[in-house]
């Protein structure tokens, strides 16, 4: 039986990324399916459920995937660690892709990639009674999964920047994604995105991605910053998070309300 309608992405996000299309998403740190639904309804191309720094755990994948999927928006999951069980559980719950944090070498990325793929290509556990296989109604999903799952590798350290070319060359790595805060801290310029060392690192990552035909992304604070990065060739951009966007909007509107009219 072929895949039918439902909350699953069925590889559409990966196909867009591989085709070179620019996409915009946001991080979901509150772990709220309602907030995720609001973000999906507002028009993001994808959402990223953050299990590394966010407020929730794996149980939130269960509710977030269908909430966002009801608007045709896929959910990528940033796992808290590149462990087989963590990655497998997220994918079984219907994640369209996995973001892998804190990897510093091609060897570490290759080891993690094995967890995204079923045997014989990898070591992902095989089961069909989950959402990824439409609860047993679509066992053919097992044959498609290796080609439909998006893999986003974070570049968050000087070591990862140095290895960016080797990482981008790996078959199955789809996106190199810079974590600005982690990278700037590791480079010794915490939060200073104008520092020469930071700018040189960004240029190196973007160049590595381009050489190997991979997408390059990062977290940016707002739409203006996203537009500027798109113009530079970055194509997988997260605009803030649900909580930061909400907080910024509240502060702006309160400021307007408390400013005496002339």
C-alpha cells in the first residue's frame, strides 16, 4: 500500500532541499503542539522541535508532528545526542528529518548517519507499527525512508569548521547548519557575529557546502537577518524560535501601547 494522506512529509522537505530551494523554519522550544500549529499556520516551511535545549522531550514529537502536518508543514527534530535510540524514536514518530548537534568530525557524522538508515545501510531499528509506517498500513515506508529522511549536521565548533569540507562530502548529509552562539563561543568571540574569526568560519562552511552541492543554514534572529543570509547563498534558515518571536512581539506591542501618542 502506498503512502496516503496524513501528517507525514514523505520526503518532500528533503526533495526541496536537494533541489536547491531556499526554505525557512523556526525552532520550537516551548514543546507546545498548539504553538507549533500556530507557526505552521503562519507559513513556515518547516519546524524544528528542539530536544537539546527546548522545554520538552520525545513525547512531544507525538503531538507536534500531526499538529504541524495538518498544515502540510514537516517537523525536523534536533535530538539531544546522536544516539541510535534517540534518532530512531524521533523518526518512528514521524519526524521528516534529524538535526545532529555537537559533531566535530566526518567520522562522528558517519557514525551518526548509520542510525538514520535501516540495515544493511545502517543500524536503525526496524518496526512497522509506528507513525512512520502508518501503524502497519504502509510497510513500504521502510524501503523509502533512507531516501526521504533529511539529515542536518550542525557546525558548532572550530573543529567542525575545519572538518566542514569532509562532512559536506558525505553522502546522506543534506545540510550544514551553523549554531551561531556555540560557534562564536568556541571561537573565543562569544556572541560577536562581526568578529573576523566568526565571519571567516561562516565563509568556510558556506564554501564547503557549495563545493559539494549541499544546503547551508543557520539560526538567525529575525526576518531581516534571514533575507540578508538568503542573498549570500544560505538556504536553510531558522528564524528565531517560538518563544523568542513571541517575546519580541510582546515587547514591541507593549512599547507601542506605553508610548504616549502625540
